[in-house]
C-alpha cells in the first residue's frame, strides 16, 4: 500500500474539491491560493504522474472550449476508489494525531 | 485575441514532452495561464514567467527522466553527470592556469555569437514570431494588379467598389477588409484640453479589427453604422497615443475628442501588441484609426485602399487568387467600362517582409559567415595550444584514462569557454539591438519593438554550444591521439609539430582569409552603391532648407480666402530675418505621392493610351525655395491665381515622354479631372519618389487654381544659421494662427538622410562585420606563422649558422604569408563572384563584379596579412644560429 506525501494529499483533495472542473490549472490555482504555496508546474505534473502510477488517479483527455488554449485539450482528473481510500486513511491518521492537541496548538491567552 | 507565448519556447516544450501522451494538455495549460497573466500583468511579465516555466519544465523533464535516472546504461546516467561535474571542475582549473587564452577565446567566440544573435533578434519577428493577429496564417494581402513597371502607390491600391464586389462574391474568404493607403493626406488637428496637436489617423473599413482578429484593449471596434459615408464619427486610439496624450485614462473610452473641430466618439483603444504603423506603415506613426466608408462616394476617388482578407478553412492564397480572377472576368463582362479592377493575393506575412527580405537574408548570411570565421579562428587557436596539452594528456593516458574520457574532458573545456563566449555575445548583441532600435528614421517593420528576448538568449546559448562542439572536436581528437610514450620522451615537442598538423592549420587560415575576403567584397560593393546613391543629383538643394506642415485651424469659406490666407502667411514668413526664399507644396519630395491620368488634348476621345503624371500643387515661391531651375518658359507668378488662365508646368522628362520634345511651352495638357491647361514652363527633373528612381512625369499646378490638398508643406531656404531661422519662423507662424498645431519642423537634409537610412543601416552592420572578419583573419595569420616560426626555430638556426642571412629568412616567412593570403583571396574572390549576383537587387550604380571593390579589398587583405605575418617574420630573421640550437 503506497503512502501519500503531504503534497500528494493536497493535490488529491484539491481534485476532489474541484468536482466540476477537475483540471490541472484549477488544482494549481487552488493550491497556490488556499495553501499559500508556490507550485511549479514541473512539480505538479510529476506528482500527477506519480499518483497515477500508485493507482490513486486517472485522467482522460477532453476538448477545451477555452479560446486561449488554442485548441489544446485538457486533462479531466479523476480520483480512483483506491485514491479515495488513501485520502480517507490519511485523514484518519491525522485525526488521531490531532486529537486533543487544540490547547497546545492554540493556547488560550 | 490575446497574444501567444514565445513560439520557440513552446516548440522546445513540445519537443521535451513529445513522448508524454499528455503533452498537448500541458501546452494548453501553459497557454491558458500565459493568456491570463498577459492580461492581468502585461505581456512582458507573462513572457518572463513562461520562459522560467519552460526552462524548469524542460530541465525537470530530463533530470527526472526515468531512462536517465534508473537504467544507468544510457548517455546521461548518474555517473555521467558526476563525471561531467568533475570534467567541469577540471576544465575551470586548467583554464585558470591560462586565463589569457580562455578570455581571448571567449571574446572571439563572443564576437560570433553576438553578431548572429543580434541579427537573429532583427529577423525573429519576420520569420518566427507570429503576427499579433489571431490566426495570422489565414490572413492575406490583396493589392491591385499594377501595370508592368508601375511603382506608385495608386497602381497597387484598389477602389472601394472592388471591395464591395469581392465581399459579395468571393467564397474563399471569411471576411475582406481594408484601409485607406492615402491616409497621410488627411491630417487631423486635435483641439480641446492641452496643446493643439497634429495627428495621423488612418481610415479603415468598419470591420478592420474583426477581420484581423484584433481585440481592442479597451472599449470596442467600429460599428457598421459608423462605417457609413456620413456615419457617426468615431475613432479607435492607438495604445501608444492613448498612453502619451491621455495618460492611459480609461474613462476616455465612450467619451469624445475633438478632431478638426468635429467631436469623435472614442470607441476603443487598440492593444499594445498591435501597432498599426509598425506592421503596415513602418516609419510613419499612426495615432488613431477612424472609419473609411466603402461607398459610391469613396469609390469616385479611385484607387484608395489596400485590402486584407481572412481565408476560410481550406482556402489558400492560390485558390483565393483564382477565385478573384474569375470574379474579375465576370465583372468586366458585366460592366465593360469599369476600370481599376484587379487583385493580387499574397500571404500577409510575405507582404510585410518582402521589401526587406533581401537585406535581411544578406544580414543573416553575413552573420553566419562571420560565425564561420570565428569557428575557424578558434579551432586554430585550440590547435596551436595542442602541443602544450599533448604532454599533459599523455600523462593522463599513461595513468589509464580511456581515450573517450580524454576527448570528453577537452570538449568540456571548450564548452566552458564557449559558454563564456555566449555571455560576451549576449552583451554584444544587447548593445547592438539597443543601437538599432534606437536609430531614428529606420523604416523597418517591428523595429520599435526590438529587444533581446528569451528566444534570443536561448539562441545565443545554442550557437555557443554548437560552436564549442564544432571547434573543440578536431583539436580534442588530435590531442587525444597524440602518441603516448613518444611525447613524454620527446621533451614536450608534441603532436603540433607534425607536418599534417601544420598543413591543417594553414588550410584553416586560407579558409579564414577566403571568408573574410567575401565579407569585405560584399561590404565594398555596398559602400560603392552607397557612394553612388549619395552622389545622385536629387534635382533640389537639400542644404539650408527647413520645412513645416501647415494645418490652419481656420475654416475657409471660399477658395479665395484659403489662397489669401496662405499668401499672407508666406509674405509674413518671408519677412523673417534670415529667410531667403519661402515656398509651398502639397507634399515635399521623398515623401508621399499620388498619380493622375493625363492626355494630350488632340488625342482625347481616341483610343490612344493616356499618361500617368505625378501632380504637385505649389505656389510661386516653391521652385526657387527648393532650388529647382526652370529650363524653358517661366514659373508661376503671384498673379497666377484664382480667376486667371488655368496654367501648369511640367518637367523635362515628362515633356520628352509625352510630347517627344522639351520645347512645349504654349502647348496644352488635360490632367486629372480638370480642364485643358496651357503649359507655361518646363522645369528640371527632380527625384520625387526616392533617390534611386528616375524622375517620372511631374506636373506642377498653382495651389490656388487646383486646391486639391488638405494640408500644405512650407519650405524655407535660410541664409542665416538654420536653428535661429527655424525658431523665428515658428514664432511667426504662431503669430498668424496661434491655434495651428505645429509638429516640429524638419530639415530637407534630414529627409534625405532618412531615405538613405536602410542602406546605411545594412552598410554599417556589414561594415562592422567586415572589420571583425578582417581582424580575425589577420589574427589567424599571425597565430599560425608565430607558431610555425617557433617550431622551426632550430631549423632556422641551423640555416643561419650555415650562412643564410636574416633577410633570406624574412623573405621565406613573408613568402609563406603571402602564399597563404593569396590562396585565400583567390578562393574568396571566386566565392564572391558566385555570391554577389544574389546581391544585385541591393546594388545601385555598381556592378556585382565591380573591379574597384574586388581589387581594393584584395589590397586591404594583403596589407593586413603582411602586417600580421611581418611580426613573426622579423622575429625569425633575428634568430641567432647557435643560441637557437642551444635553447633546444
């Protein structure tokens, strides 16, 4: 069972959140804005490849209406069942470790 | 449509990801973000971003390539990378031991890289970069089909009825649009807030921006209603003008500006990426677009427009041409008396680059030749260094270094040097590009937007790497092959002394001299042409003359009032101290021109072909102010005005061509739409279109009798210093009409200068390249002979000891120099003869085989070669026999 890295987890979550537009560009935008980290394209594309190799992710090519793309297709990203399981496991592990830590992380003044 | 990312980088990415099934989507992602960024942060920022992403993606692709990383058996595996690192460190260390050599070689490579990169930057917009239009490859230029030999603009433009009928009938196009080519004649004064200003507006068909696929940066394009003959007046401002005059005020859109006392709605602002003038009218700045009606009214004006069409998918320029040909045949059958029908379809890109293609090809060829000379030179430098390296290599090989490793190490060394050369070259190219784009008056498309961009830097690096690989290989192989134990025993005399090695170096010098000879001959031919062009008698005196364009703010009710105004104005200017003569014309020479038809009255109504004439409206002072002599009869007098007999002047060549005689005073001519006019004088020819073009049939009319002009140019001949007179005249003009917009005055000398600028531009670049080539050739000769003298020292010593004199030795070394140079010149001359035919379209008054150019260049080369070979020859002649042998 392949484990998820932090960035991989964020990518999978972002794809799941962008249910209507599960595209690489939307994912990258969300990661940059919400997670406030700069994401190079090389890192993102490699992560996508890696997630696919682990069986967490699939995609199919889809024509795009966006004129700026100049007719280039886009990848519709889909998290597999296996990917969903991996995300859930990661959440459960995190939940266990976060449990009871609130007073430590946000000490009341 | 927004701009596209740099095509070269996109191609690089497509190549790097060619085996990835998702590559198209990756390119699409990048395009999408590029467009967003370009819109939000500007194109420059977006290009920088794209460059970084492209480099990172490409590098990342290779560094993480599964084959490279995992199998370990391929070219660029981990151990290779670490070995490469080692080699680089070793190379840097060995170069630090001979910094002079490293620096000098990098400098020489930098010259070649700089020269090619600078030319690449000029060529890139023509060849590689897309035009700033969506689907630019579908756009075609449709001009009229001019009669054989016609050169004037009116022969190439077309009537608006042609546009109407082509639009209605042609199926090859998604749309056809056009602009009024004679826009300069409509000058607009902007009044209202701030200084009044004279502006240039171009009339376009209302769908101009739609067909080109240009999306305004702000606001909208023209509506169909605005395109009607008396439609609501509207303008679309050029980006530059909007920024300069209105401080990029976005609220201006939708408001109005006052042009020639008429309020015009500001419909929109063009995007910065689309500069009308840099594409269609290089050298003539355009401030705004307005509509030009496609209607019966404008059709009566004759040939006015250039058309641009967008091809339907599947149609080509050729298929569109055949369709238009068929349509024209149909129209001619239906309307036998219709005139001015014709169409010639060319891809828009070709049309834009065509006038410059020979000059640009020449620059490209010159840069490539220079690079070749650089390669030969550096190879020679490396070969000269080989003997010194042979010992070191022999030691390494003795310790078991495989041959491949030694070659690679030497190549890495050369590559390190050539990357240094890339840096030098980039700096040189940057300087060159700055100089070129700053040069005023260069009428070359895109020149205002020239910059050393990412593609150019990539190009510079690629050139340097390829150069490094090319020049490093032969020396590296030679050194690596140098005998092992033999070299060690021979006490440092290594591979370099062999007869073969010397032959190779001498052969390279001969090649270098030959190439330099070609460059010099080409430069010489261009210099001769330039001399011939500057020696042309233009027919008017350009010194001590200043001009203004007059655009009075007054609305004249009658032609008499207009004529009186100008008469009073010239009278006032003539009183300014220092003003010798003052004259008026609708358009000064070497500027714009138009043509009219003309017929001899006795042939009117017959089938005889008419003539075409260049009409000029002048006042009575013009000919004298310009220094144009009257050959027969008289010029205009102040009395020849409105209400008097309709008269005209023609030039000598025109008289000969139309009447077969110069003595035509008293005869008549029917010109344009006007009545028959009596010819009262014959004036000398002037070169009106360009210095290189013979005078056409020129006709001069009195401006009061033929008021067919919208503005007049005033020319002042000064007897006092020009700047003082210019100031005084400007002040006088302000007195007469305070709100007349005044763009600065210009001198006639500067006009002539601008016309010569493209020639001077090529000449300067080629001149600089030629000098570099000459220096490199001299350097090559010096290097090879110094080396060979050093190697032959013992031999020379023995000869001297046996009784040879210093001058014998001097003669022998100089003989070698001259033999090498002559061989080079011979080869170069043959190559030049073959190549200079390609040059003939750029030559004027000079034959491509001009003996003066060939002989002068050969002499210069021989002189430089003698100087270069003289130093080692003198050194050789001073060798003292015994001492030379002892030093061995």
